[in-house]
């Protein structure tokens, strides 16, 4: 099986890709901004807003890594659903992204992060690659309603 490996801002599959999303009336510059802000949405809303307004996804990630503020309760259990929401919004609000994802066909999608063993494959390529897993799940969902998700009219 062939694969699509991605990492960094240039890939539309990356959470750092400059494709904004709007959730509950709030705009986030990237899915990274949304994901990091959601860590603090109910536990530290001022910090979550600071993350949402961060100038870059790198800054949003750094702010989201802070433990000066408490994480939302059960974050480890909620993070997959938060990422699923982010990716779905990215697809329905950015038709070019949805079309690009569909164009991968049945290829395996791998976040080639050398440091992240949960969302990516990690340096040793033994990570869970959950971002790739969720992207493939989204791709299957989009295929069911292909014309609905990336229409431009």
C-alpha cells in the first residue's frame, strides 16, 4: 500500500497548515489553535482565548503546552474527539482541503513527526499516528458524501 507522509506547515494535512476554522462562532487560524485552546476552554478560558488569538500555530502549541493553567477535566479522554471535530470543520469549511484528502484514495496517511509518538509516528516510526488515523476516518466519511463537502458554489 502506498502512503502519504506529511509534517509541517506546507502540508494541508498538518494541523499547522494555514487553513482557518470557525467553531461555535469563534475563528481559529489553524486546527492547532483550536486543539490547543480546547485544552483550557472550561478550566482557563482566558488562557484559551490567548491561544486562539496566537499569531502562529507554533505559539499556540507552546501556549497549549503550559501547565500554569489547569487542563479541562479528562483531557486525555477528550482529545481524540476534539481533534475529530477540528478535522471535520477543516474539511467542511475548506473545500480544497477536503478535495486534497479525498485525492489520497486509499493511501495510508502518516504524520512523520519525529517527536510525537501519539499523533505522529515518532523518530522510531512506532508511534500511534492518531492524526493519520483520524484523517483516514474523515476521508471515509467524506467519500460517502463526496460532492457535499467540497462544492465551491
